C-alpha cells in the first residue's frame, strides 16, 4: 500500500492538531510495516523521528510563500500523481488535486474558523470559506476527533465523519513524589500552585484567567497559591503582557514552552488545573491533567466535556465563572480523581489504518478486471 500524507502541519509549532497527526503517523509506520509512506510539504520538514523508509517529498514554490494551503492546491497534485498512491490522507482540512479514483481521507479537528475566527489569519479564514465544504464532500472519508465535532460536521457540512479520538501517552499518570520535586525544583516552583497549559492565543482565554487569579489573590481568597502558565508565548496579547506587570503579578510564573517529559510532574504538582478556553475540538490537556491525578476546572463546552468526562468542574469561561470554579475546588472537600481508560495512540492509529485498508480494498474492487496500469489513476495494486 502506498500512502500519501500532507506534511504541511509538521513545519508548524507542535500544537494539538500537529501532535495528533504526528503521533498517528509514527504509529501507522508500526502498524503498516509493508506500506510505503510519502510526506508532501512546500517547506523542508524539521528533523524528527520519521522512519527511514518514509519518502519526504518537498518542492518549494512561490505558492508556499503565500500559504501552505495554496501550495497544497497548486503544487502537491503533481507530486502525488508521480508517486502513484493507493490512498491520500490530509491531516488538516484541505485536499489537493488528486488523480481520478484515488481514495482520499480528510481530518477536521474543530470549527475554530467559525467559533473564534479572530484566531486565524485573514487568508486562512478565506481558505476555509472557499474550500472546506467542497473538499469535505469530495473526500472518500472524513475523520474527526470528537463526537461534538462530528455532530457539527453532520449539521453544517452535510456529511458523516468517523471519530478517531486523540490517544493518551502512557507517561501521563501520577508520577512519584520525588520526580515531582525534581521537576518543580528545575523551574524554581513551590506548591501550592494553580496550573494552566495553553499557548498565549486569544482563544485560550488566559486574560480572564489571570484577572480572576489577581482578583482572588487581592481579596485574600487564594492563600499562598501561585499561578503557573505553561505554553508558547509567541502570540501573546498585549493585555496579557500588561497584566503581568500589574500589582500582584509576582505570584504568576510564566514558564513558556516546556519539554513534554516535564508535563506529568507539573500537572501532578498542581492543586488544580484550569482550562478556560473559549472553544476546542477536544481538550487534550484536560485528559492529561486528570490522568496525572489533578483536579480540573474547565470551560463548559461539549468538546471539552468529552475529554474531561464527569470528573471536571465545568464553568462558563467568564471571570465570574473561573473564580467560582477555583473557589469550589480550593474551598471544598478534596476529591480523588479516578483513573479512566482512554485509547492509546496505537489504538487510534489502528482505526485509521483499518480505514486505509477498507478504502484501498473498495478501490481495487471497483476495477476487478483491470490490471493495475489500466486503472484510471494509474496506481499499482495495493499491497
């Protein structure tokens, strides 16, 4: 089987959807050892743990300097035709021009472009308006990450999607106290603290979290609790920077991006993890914090409820809601977080591999009397 994948995501910062696609790719290589994989990108892909057998297909053009989506639409199709694929997967919402008869799979993570459009560059918003519905309806199969997004796809785009939820890595479990102490010492942190893990993007709603923290701190209702912010700061709002210069901000610690290996200890060391996002397609940090045994206050959104289940305190992502949630955790009885079975990345990749096999078999069955070089797309028979 020859599998093509849009690799444009992997030139971006490791945000949620990038991690999702990359983890599935790594597991697919293990699940389909006889398959040939082709990654397409207009920029050179950063070094990483790509298997040696994968072909990295990079061709720079003027289009990539405008947008990776434009490159996918204008340039990727020629490379795809040359490689005679059996199936093509776009892990980010858009499809290139593909040979007739080639099965295609597209992943839709969320409706951020609709729910919080200010999160996107104007060109990116335009691409969603121009291409999303057409590409989704052209795809052989649509994948999404939660039942709530599945329902939005059905209602707003008129197609059925298969839910393949994010996996949870085994390292997200309560670590040993000594490990927690080591990591906290590395960042010069002391308990007790409130934790947030999110990029400094307006959609993540950190301004309201910081204001809520400062208000409660000023009123003496948080005791010695500090606020610890983990996440990339390259898209920080000026209002966040202003708040971090305000009275009381000495109790706020900004760690920036931290290695994934340190996250379990940071989660486990927190009194409470707060996830005040205005909108998400799922909410992986919520699942990670719960797996590490930490209580969670999260925005009351259907997609986030799928990640948190019935063990979170859900609030409206307003300052009043965040304050109420924090006080409920800090002032109420200590409730142990119960472990929940969640799929691994291998489980999730297995669902995608099964879909690839099914589509390839259906494509082959539609040409039962043709030799591979007679098939319209010019692809060899899947193997």
